[in-house]
C-alpha cells in the first residue's frame, strides 16, 4: 500500500473557511494524474490552524473523494501523546487507511521518549502508523536506531524521512531492512533516496505536477533509472522554487496562479513575497502550467 507517490495535500481556504469545492477538485486532479495516495492534514495542509471540526471535515472529504481508489494517510501528529492517540482514533473512525505521526515538536524529547511516544500510540490505536521525521520543523531527530526499534512493531509500516541527510536514510535502510517502507519527505531528495532503496515520496510538488512526480517515482520503482533521472532534473527548478519560502506558501501560490484555488493562508503564515512571485510564475510558464507569462513590476520584485 505504501509505495509510490503520495501527495501532501494543501488545504484550500476561501473567505476564512475551508474551500470544500476547490479541495474536492484538487483531490480528483491528483487521482486523475496518477498519484498512489493522498495525505490530508499534514504540514502542507496548515493543519495546526484547523479547528477540530475543520480537521474532521478535511479528512472526511479526502476519504469521500478517494473512494477506495487510493489510500488516505491522515496527519495525526502533535506534541502531546494523548492528543495524538485521540486524533488517530478520530482519523481511524472516519475511515483513514493509515496515519502520519510527526515527531513531537517544541518538546525536544530524547530518543527513549520518542520510542515510548510511538509505542504508546501504536498500543492504543488500530490503524497503521507512518513515522514522520522532519528535524528542521520539530527540533528533534528520530535517529536510525530508534527507527529500527520501532520497525519491530507490526503497526508501524513506514517512515517519511525529511532530515535532508542521505546518510541517515542509508543508515535507516541498513538497520531496518524490509521491515518498513522508506518514503522521502523532501522532493529534491526523492530520486536520490529511491536510488539507495527508498520506496516513494510524500510530495509537496505533486500538488502542482502530480503526473510528473508520479512518473519519476514509477520509473525508479520499475528500475528505469535513466527516465527517473531525466525527470528529476526536468523538474528540479520547479521543486527548488516551491521551497524558496516556508511551505506551503509557494505551492499554494503556484496553485492559485494555475487557477485551482485562492492564495489564502491562515496566520501566522502570510502571502508570498512580491520578489518571489515573478520567478515562480516564470517557472510555471516554462513548464506549461500557466498559459501566459504574467508581467510583474520589477521594482516590486526587488523589494
């Protein structure tokens, strides 16, 4: 189940509310263009700004639109173990196929604390768990030996690895063997991670280019490394631009330029800086994702 391209979905907003129509269309855009699964309510979905009611709504919409065609991995992470347990139960009751649980942020727990955290969540919930390591956002690193200990638990099936360290990925794969699936959490490292034994990606860029990312990952999984490498470099400039500011600011701005949703964020996130809008639009135009090259005030771009 957990192989291939999984899109870390943005959450569209309109007039300060979840834009249900745009969200449903966006999910169908993903499925129609070959992604293997969707991940609502992760970092890219601005989940920490959602109310409990909105969280349930977003997960429910994702499950309804997926209709069993692709798995839904619901983000259920928090820095409070009890909250993770309750949220994971909610996601399971709504019908999610698995949950994505980020390491507790802000607390900076030791490795034993991380092990006990995930063990407790696994013990008290029922759906499969995907570990999520992203030290740049959480302030702690899920080390390879801790991952190997957790891989012994049947309920833990995969790791989304976003440390940005290829050596760490290699260490995890070496220690865990085939006990869990390894998914890249960084678009720019998806191809390198596949080359050392990874099984796919949870992608931000696939919000914009689902077919392109899916084709790259599928090629790597089938052993067509020349094709995968060419696609990696074809989309490198776009992937780089989608992280020029804090995710999901660039990706949601790109989707707005493509006419797929409003460029609306919830504080403390804010709209993309004017100096970066022009280069983003230029790259979208070069990749034929928008039909015309927008004109930007050069003075504004230089601000």
